[in-house]
């Protein structure tokens, strides 16, 4: 399973997915926890952290087992 670098504390679970005929496990990260890590650990503002997530996590594809980012329904 692929992981986002230095964001282990934001992992909230895993999911099973199918890619063609291959079943694979992918990690699920809490979007809110990722933002919290970036703000607390890296000293980013909320806006900087959101921009980082938008570009470097939500906008990244690192293969069929790219980790998932979960946001609460009220944030959609």
C-alpha cells in the first residue's frame, strides 16, 4: 500500500478496491487530520495547508493504489 510521506497520524483506515481484475488495499486519510498535521507540524496557515492538500494530495495520482482522502459530508 502506498502512503503519503510523514502523514501516518492522519490515517483512519483502509479500503478494498478493484483495479481491473486486481483487488488491492488502499489507505484512507482524514482530510481534516491532514490539514491539522500541516498546520501544527509545518506551521502552515489553514489556507496554505488547504492549497498544499489541493495540489500535492488531491491532485496527485501515484498509481492504482493511490491513497484516498476522506472529508466529512458537511464539507462537500
